[in-house]
C-alpha cells in the first residue's frame, strides 16, 4: 500500500516555474513506477510524465523540454520541475503510482494556474 501527497502547486505567470512534490508513505516506493497526470474540467486526465523504478522517463509531447520528472528513493518522493509554464498547463496535477499498467494509487491533486 502506498499513500501519496502532492504539494507545490500555485499560481504563476506565463514563463514562470513551479516544482511539484509527491511524498509517498507506506511500504514499496522503490517497487513502483511514478507518474504525474493532469486534469482540466471537461477533458480526460492526461499523462504528463512518468518515471520507472529504474529511472527511465517518458513525457507528453506538449511538455517535453520544459518539464522534468525525477525521484528520490531516500526521501520516497517524486518531483515534477515545470519551467516556461504556459496558460494551457493550467490544471489539477496528480501523482500516481503503478506496478504494471496505469496507476493504482493516487494523490489528492494540486492546482496549478498559469495566468497573467
């Protein structure tokens, strides 16, 4: 069982940066793949970035080159560094943990708003 708690969301102007954190508690952080997903009202939740247990990363085309996902096993925390933010990045961001396939554990979400 893994419990996830996100933090680091907020409001920022276009071109700004934010870093999201996802702290995991319970056993098994080292055994799960981690990912960041976002949800905009009226749209389906989309994958933003994922990182495997071994550190292999994958990004949505829309964020490639601007966002960086990482994980720290000692702190049992996953991060999403978001640079050059755009208004279309506005969403509720969720972290998810998976073993095989889609996430089975989810955090509560954190709001990111990009607006001038």
